[in-house]
């Protein structure tokens, strides 16, 4: 006869197992089942080697979540493969910030993407192991390129890394055409070099160098005497200029004295004429003496004008006393 199993023992065993299961979930799950997490989606075009499920999601170096799923999908419009990466974010990590990550609704995330430039980017965790992580940051200068193949989660656009941009630039370069053009240029240079008579060109260059050296020696032999001649000529010119300045000063003084003497003479002549005029008023106008006096007065007037012209000319051209009244500036000094 078998032993009868107690129902109370079975119930206690089941209850103990449930308690242990809940405790294990709380201990090993770190309470994640009771933590609210927001799920998002992003797409990458290049290789994601090194990114795994469970890889961290960071925001400026701070871990705020983890990757939950990685897959591959075909974009039928462009016939290109896309790699959708699903990740979760703990909104409690964003303390004292705006409510976009705390609410997690699509409209809030779209506003953060379009207004503030929120983007995802693959970054390296370690150059040794090659592990990658998803980094969140603001790139307002980068355009938001939505893929929109999966509508289940809010989409955050991605931006390529600097290395990916460089690789894409290199891939877009017409390397084959560049290499062909370079080969043609090298071949042309080679033909030009081959067509040149190197020996003849070298001899011509040697002859030209010898001619230049002879010319330089000839110039060196003539520079010394030419310099001495220029120095002597300069000294003579300075002495002549000094003598001319001294002569001009003396002539200017003589002109002033001559002008003053002439002025006095003219004034005396005018006084004598006035006295003669008073004397002759007693004579008849048609007498011979009056006619002679009239001619004498006209001659004196002409002589006065000549003295004035001479005085003015000597004042303007004092060098005329030395060189005489000659041509000036290609014209006659009359």
C-alpha cells in the first residue's frame, strides 16, 4: 500500500517555488519588469559589426538604455538593404530635462528630431575588441532622413560617422578615370623627356653659363671705375650748384641796388620835367622850344618805360647779368 501524499505539502512546495521565482526575477532582473522603458527605432546603412543585442545606448557618454533587436530589411523603393536597430531607453535617466524622453510618445520624439536635431550614430566602445554602441546626440546641421519602413516604434534618424563619410567620398570618386588620366600624363611627360637631346642640351647650358660668367666678370671690372666717375661727377655738380646759388644771391642784391638807383633817377627826372613844365608855361605853345621840350619829355617817358621793363626782367631773370639775354626753355627770351 503506497504512502498518501499530503495536499498541504504540495501546496507549500508550489508556493515556495513561486516565491523563489519572484525573488530571482527581482534579483537578476534588477527590477526591470517594474521599470517603464520607451522603445525607439533607428536605421543604419553600413556595417554594424560589433553591435549586438544588449549593447549600450548612450547620450553624450551616459548610458541611458540598450539595444533590444537587430535585423535586416529591404527598402523596395531604393532596392537597398537597411539595418533596423530597436533600442530601449530608461526615461528616469533624463532628470530635470524636457519631457520628450520621459513621455516617449511619437509626437514628442519627432519634435525633438525636427526641432533640436536629435540623431543616432554608431560609435566605438573599444578599438581593441571592436565593440560598438548606439550614441544619441544633437546634430542640428545634419538633415533628418526618415526611412519609415517599420511603423511600430518612433523612428530617430541616424547620421554616418566621419569614417563612413570618408569611405563614401572615396567610393564616389572616379578612381579608374583618375588613374587613366594620370597614366596618360606620365606617358606624355616621358615622351617629352625622351625627345630631348640631353647631351646637346647640357652642352648648350654649359656654354650659356660660361657666357654669363664672362659677362659678370666684365661687369665687375667696370663697376669700380664707373662708381668712382659717378662720385666725382656728383661732387663737381654739388660744387657748381653751390657757386650758382652764391652768384644768384650776389646778382639778386645787385639787381635790388640797380632798381633802387634807377627809381631815384626816374624820380629826379620827373621832378625836373615838372619844373621845366612850369617854366615853359610862359612860352607860346607853337614856339620851337616847346616842340623840343615836348620831344624831350616823350623820350624821357620812353626811357622810363625801358628802365621799368629792364628792372622787371632782371627781377625775374637775375642770371641774365651773367649769361646775357638768351633763349630759355627752347624759346627766345625776348
